[in-house]
C-alpha cells in the first residue's frame, strides 16, 4: 500500500520513538523508509547555521545507525520544517509521512506547529505518532 515512507524526526528520544514505530510500519508494508531531520531556519548568520547543521549530523547518524538506516535514506536540511518535509515528500514521491506529535491544547498545540503544517500541506497521507 505504501511504497515509500518519509519519517520526520528530531535527534532526540522522541525521535527515536517515532523512528522505531515508522520502521514497524515500513516493514509491514515492505516500504522504503526515508528519514528526515529539519533544523529550523534562523535569522542568525549562515556560518552559525552551518555550525548547527554540523552539530546535528553526528546526532542523526547515531540515532539512525541504531536502526541500520542507509546513508542514501537520510536527509538533513535547514528551513521551515513543515515546508521542507512536504517538499521532500513531493520530490521523493512519498506515499506516507510519519511524524511525532506531543502538544496538549488547541489545534496547533494539539499537533504541534510542524505536525499541523504537514497535515495541512502534505501531498500524501500523514500518520501521527504520539510522543
């Protein structure tokens, strides 16, 4: 049913939880799993953003290596998270986006601003994992 799944994570314990669930779903459907981590764009100098990205790489590597995710199936980008996730989903012809959600009140808070944006703009199905 789902040929390609995009799992959007943060490099954290919550991200690990979301990724572990995404792997089970990908195995169930015999899907290709792509993992994306988007660092929010800031108005800080580009060299500082590069430092943030350079610091994020080993964290993403550590998290994904625990699950044997191939390098070609990992994406690390800087930008508006929901926009980058939806754009990559279109580029990779993704059938399902899996993303964590953890907030408690209001629509944005219910899903979180990134999850809410993905829900509104995704070109495919979206599955939320409560963290």
